[in-house]
C-alpha cells in the first residue's frame, strides 16, 4: 500500500489531469452512435472510457452545434 502524503508535503507530479473532449472527438462519438452502433462498440473503436462515451451521448441533445455546455460555477452577488 502506498504511503499517504503528509500535510503540506510534495504532490505527486505523475497525476494526469483530465482534459475536455475536442469538438472533433465529440463528433466522432456522436457520428459512430448515429450509424447504429452501441456504446460498447464506440468504446472499442475510439478507445475512450465508457463513462465519457455515455455522458457525451446523453448530453448531445442539449448541445448547440457540438459546443460545450456551460458549467454552473459560483453564483454572482
């Protein structure tokens, strides 16, 4: 078991931050699903995580021309 990080200790630089999908990759996911393939086939073809494919297809209806949906964020005063 790895040792826990001490408070205010160094952070592991090997941790990879997740990035947003590009419009091209999002379009690939949607177009493959529109061809009639299941989400598992899309995962196998495009090598993307299943959760990413499912959420992309779920929120595709809400997007306008493939744009990113704005996040809620902190409320303004």
